[in-house]
């Protein structure tokens, strides 16, 4: 039987691949408890693979798939915390522990002030990579459609280059401005709430102690112990404010980031995508640069779809082809609309 069509072979390969990824994560994990956990998960996956192997004769040599190799490279480059959505799509277990420090892996109550909120700290935004991919995708599709629409209207080569350049700059600047305003507004809301909480902490410290104690009591800590812990926490105002923001307000300052950083990242991602369909027009005046633009855009769309398959767990080929079909349909539609405008204007 073809091993690709053999469900036992597929299950065996998935378990072996999971074990391989677990050990890569463990080797890059500085926390020995987390490293031990991922090594134990790897051993469990290997045991499950052995069960499936009993129904496969002969047992094949294991080789990780292309997606797994890419994910392994990303883990080594960026660390597992930045890749949680990708690892979830690869069916990696134990990801919730990556949000915790060694002191709170099991969600235990912190015993020192500096442990409060520790499970939230040092966690890279798991969506950063996905946001970058979508930013490139937005730039690629929007500028390709813009160029195709203008080409359909019968514009000459110089007009296409000018239109593509204007589309790149306008789109990237718009994205950057929107991201900056959004991030700035988030920070202002947080700063306003923190200022109010700081005033309440200074004016009503005992009430704040009681509020924190009730929260920790609801999570299973004895009320007297919770009050003792809250009183100790209040002695350190900055730690107390950080904890109050997380526990009472549900605000995580580590998730906000820099408005300027977000704006520049958004600008860069969109500009990279928008540059792809513009390059053939800018570099090649002779021949049929519009066909080259379409080919480059199709390649870019396929690459983006393949990258998104890391998050969805779907086939690389299917994800890439679907993105080409969607983007191609949008480009064809704008080209035909442009042609309609050209015909309509010619008949005026």
C-alpha cells in the first residue's frame, strides 16, 4: 500500500514528527522544568509511534516533513514562544506552559512579589509573524489590483509605474498611520486606567488589599493568606500597580508595545508586498512587463498561502493555490473593470 494512503503510516509519521519537534523545543528552552516536560512529551509520542509501527511492515525511516523543518528553523531562530499559533497547528501540546515562568508552570500562587504576573512577562506576541504575513499579503493584493485596473484602462508604461509607486506609498503610509493611532489609543486607555488605580492605591490602600485578596481567594488561596500576600504586595507600589492592572482591570502592559514600532512594522510589511508587482514594471520596460507583474504576484501569493499553512495546518500546496486563485480573481476583476472604463470613456 502507498504509505501516503496508509492511515497507520500517517499516524506513525505524525507521532514521530511531534517527538522530533518536542526535542527541538526542549533543547532551546532555558527553563529546566519546561525542557523536562517537552522531553517527556517527546518520549510519550515515541511510545505512541511504536504502537502504530506494529502495523507497518517494514517500518520506514523517519524524515520530518517540509513544514516541520521550516517550523524547526523558526523555533531555533525566534524561540517557541513567538510561534505558539504555528506550534498549535502542528499539534504540539503543552503550549500553555510557555506562558508561565518556572514558578507558575502549574498555576501555583506566587510566593514572592516579583513573581506576581510573571506568567505574562517575556512572552513575545505570538501573532507578530502572522500579522507580518497578512501585511505583506495586503500590500501585494491591493497594489497588484491597482496596477491591473489601471492597465485595463489602457494606461501606458509610465502611468503604470507611477500608479504602482503611489499605491505602495499611499497604502503603506495609511497602514502605518492606522496602526500608530490604534496603538496610541490603547496606550492612552491603559495610562488613564493606571493613573486612576494609582490614585485609589494611594487613597484607599486597605480597600485595594481586600480586592486583591478576594481575587486570590476565588482562585483557591486561603483568605487570610491572600490578605497577607496582598498587604506585602502593596508595600511595593509599582509591583502593586502592575498586578492591579492585570488582575482587576485585565490590562497587560506587555501586550501594548510601541506605537512607533508597530507603525514602522506595518509600513514595512505592506511596502514589501506592494513592491513585488511593481518591480517588473520598474525594471523591464520592453516586452510584456504586465505579464511579468502577474507572474511575480502569483508567485508571491503562493508563497504567502504556503506561509499561512504554518498557522492553519492545511496542505502547503492547497493553501498556496487557494491564495493564487483568490488574488488572481481580484486582479482579473479589477482589470476587466478598468477595460470597461476604457470602453465607456471611448464611447463618450
